C-alpha cells in the first residue's frame, strides 16, 4: 500500500507549492532534525516488519493470502508495523524536505488504511488462520 502514501504526499506537495507555508528558518531547522529521526525510525520499523515477512516466506502484498502468521518482533506490539513505519517515514520526509501540507493529509491515508484496507487484510487473515489469528487480534492492537 505504499502507493497511497506517495499519492497523498504528492497532493500535499502540490498544495505546498500552491499555498506556501513560509516556515521560519528556525522552524525549518527543527523540521529537518525531526525529519531525520522520524525517517530513520520509520525505515527501521517498516524494514523490521518486512524482513520478518521475508524470512517467514509470506506475502507483503495486501489482499494476498499469507502463508505464515508473523507475531514476533514489532508484531508483538502492533498488528501493522509496516504501516506505522511508512507513516513515520512519510512524516520524516515532510520534515527533511520542510513540507508542511503533507502532514495533515497523512490522516486521510490512515483513515483509508484503517477503514478500507486493513479490514480486508484482517478478514483474509481470519479466513486463513482462524482462531490463531483471532487470539492474536485479541492480544495485540491494530495500531498499538
């Protein structure tokens, strides 16, 4: 689902050029530093989740049936660490590039994921893994 993040960021970029935010130099510096931290954290979280999927030889493509239920690593704390990592990376990119408009637009991405994409993924996981997934879902929150 990375394309949703990219498309929304591009919308934010268009808004940034159409309606410049005029951030002060001090604010831009703070954005940049926060961007570095958030981007690196996002890469770490998303990469960790993706790596576990890769090692388990299961799909990372939304909508495809998984072959293994991954519940270790960041999946002990959240059922969606890759989406969280992508969100952190998105915020980090906004900070690094000193773009303000994409930040509130991330809420639209998260809403789309939460109410459209993730329910489909969860239904598929429940179909494939049954009570094992249901027990996991009871222990671990969708986001946190």
